[in-house]
C-alpha cells in the first residue's frame, strides 16, 4: 500500500476511536462539561494531562526547532519540562483544594471581586486563543501531508474535526479522548525514533543513540557539527550558546507560563481529592518525560539525514517525500544559480532551499526511508497531539465565556441547560476563529505557543502564586498587576512581530529580549506592581486571609481542624 493509503487507514481508525469515546463520554451536566464530574482516576487524569500538555508544539515543532537551532533550542525543552514540575509542586494541589472549575473562578473568589474575575477571564481567553492558533497550524501541517493538499485546506478540515468532538463531549469527553490520543501520539513518536536510532548507530534507545558512534567510529554529534559548519551554520552543539539573555528569558517565560496555563490547571479539578491531584501530576510527569527525552534525539537524527539527503544534490533526483512537501508549500526550492542542484547553506543570498521547521518530525521517517506504515503512524500522532490540546484550550475559552462571564457575571439566573448551550456555542465560534488565524500564524508552532506562555506568565502566574502564598495580597494589587503585565507583554509582542503588523525591528529589542521571552519581564512587572499596590491599599477581609491559610494546610491536620 502507498503512504497515503496507510495514512487513511491509521488516521481513520484513530479518528473513529476518538469520536466513539467522545460519544460514549458525552457530558450531560455542567460539572461533567467543565471538570468531568471530578471523578477521574489519577492514572487516567495523568495520561489525559500529558496529552493535553504535549501539544503540536511538543510533538511537531519542538524537535523541529531543536534540529535547526541545535543547542539553542534546548530552552524550549528546559522551559516546558521545568514548568510542569513547577505547576505540579507549587500550584496544582492548592488549586484543587480550593475546588473551583476555572482559573477566573479562583481569581474571582480569592480576590473577592467580579472585576478581578473579568480581568482573569479576558486574560484566559487571550492566552488560550493565542495557544490554540498554534495548534491549528499543527493540524494544518499534518493534514496537508496526509491528504497531499495545500496547508490552508488542511486547517479548514481540522476546524471541522475539532468542532465535532470538543463541542459534543466537554471535559468528560475530552478527558477520555485524550487518554486514547496520548497512547497514539507517544507510540507514534517513539517507534520511528527507535527505528532510526538502530539504523544510524545500532542502538535501539534513541536517548543513548544520539550520543553514540556511526559506522566509521565517528560520534554522531561530531559528524553533525562537521556537516553544519561545512554549510556555514554554527556548530550544532554550540549554536545559540552566546545568547544567554534569551536562553534565560525564554526558558523562564515557558516555565512560569506553564504554571499559569488555564487548560492545564483545570485538569487538576477533574480528580476526586487533593491527594489524587498530586498523584496525577506525578503520573503526567512520567508520561511527558517519555516524549521530552526522545525529542532531542529525533532532532539530531532528522538534521543529519536532511543535510545528507538534500545538500548539493540534483533537484531532479529528490525523493518522493520532498515533492509531496513541496506541494503543501512547506518546502520551497529556488534555483538561483540555475545549475539544477540544491544549494542549502547558511548564507541567505546563496541558499536555495526553504524548509518550514514544523515539518521535520513528520518528514523524519520519510527522509530515513522507514516503512510506509511508520510514516502514516507519525502523521496520526501529530494529529492526536494537536487535536488533544486544541480541545482543552477551546474548553477553557468556552468555560470562561459561559461560566465566568455569563453565569457568574452577566446572567446569574441562567439555567444549567442554557449554560451548556452557551458553552458549546462559544467553542464553535472559537474553533472557527482560531482556524482562520492559524492560516497566517506569527511564527512556527512552538514560537506561537511560546508567545501564549509569555502571556500566561505575565498575567496569571503572579496572581495565582501570590493568591496561594501571600494572604496580604488584595484585589487592587492582583487586578493592577494582571492588567499591566499582559498589556505590556501584548504590546511588545505586537510591536516586534512583523506577522502581526508591528513596526519594530529585531535590533531594537529591549535588552536583546525576543518576543518569545518578554513574558518573563512582564511577569516581574506584574509581581512588583501587585506587591506594591497591595501594601498601599486595604488588606483583604479576614475570611479571605483565613481561606488562604486553610488551602495550604492538609486536611486532617491539627491546623486544618482549628480552622
């Protein structure tokens, strides 16, 4: 069978599985729609959290960015991994004990203010929408290769798929669908890595294989360094090492943004008890580690094979995969010197090949000439990763509008049925808008997602962390900090992102900080403003201060009983 036939079979089977699970687990109440009835086991929730967390950015784009950026791409790996640990240790158990459905719910109750709730839900929508745009780009890339159609058509098809099962199932349906998606995506990500590791260095463990020797005794990374420098690129293992400012700021933005991501936080409300929140966080970290430790190896394998396949080779002899990706407009060749050979070099004036970095994971098994079913499996995994996170993000947007804005702000008397209808309408509108925005995203998938993390870091992180650990923090401080943090970060991103129409130039970055890392500075602005304003204004009510102390005390302890 051809690659496309295999893909139709494997993707078709996985989609039938997702749709069947969504129908089986259809939400019938608002609690099931928002938090799956708070009855999900820690193991299942850990797997669903991992799928929710490992988006198209993790599956498709992270290894692709590392394959081109080399060492410099490690900031994405460190930021996202460290961020999840931060979330699991500092936030998840306390938020679960607080017992609210959404982050704006927590902000509104903790800061005893509907104005704080409104600011938080605007931030949640803003962050989630930016994030879901990146997922729709990933869906478009996968469908473009799967159906051999232009990228724009792939996004339109993705809109239809996400629309169906996110609108139908709510959090209950999404949770169990994400368990299936995790199984698909992790199998699809690791199988080709094992195959290629065996093929290149004879070791079946990719994490070890990337540091092993090839057939002539040369270390694989030494070989890749030599290939890179021959083409004018920096050494793979040194690339970006001098840009310490952005390594710090982007890593910190990704870490702190993780701790403020509404669609990840809400997952810890789906388990029955606080203890279960801790357990599911541990399971999720284990499941996430399987992919995150494999990604650098895939990046090394893909980069090496790509350079050896295309550099200075006749264009007419390019393999079928190259032509297929050209048809999707994600690879372009411009024969500047008309010699019929591909000049792939660092010098932009001479370089004739342009490659969208988001295709590297999907193209990797094709470049390595793996079996056709493996190629199809990787495409199915990419779709699972993008769709699982897109669904979680869309649910945050829906709950922010229907629960936080409508139920708790504009129309408290709305019926449960009316709230469910409003949530589904909100998802429908959000998925169409995100899909259209994904046609022209402000960067590669991981870069778009990094912008969302920066927005989350600059808006939510200080409000949540201070809300848990600083009983003196009041509504005036939280609102001031969130507004200034997200406004500053948003303006900076717009100004220095030409895809968004901003006039700024890279040489004018503040302190050399890229837009992907500016959320760290926005977070510091938020934190300082919140602390200063809270100390200059009245303290929170005594009942709120007692609540803050209580959510940090384990149930059953003497302190908890005294409260």
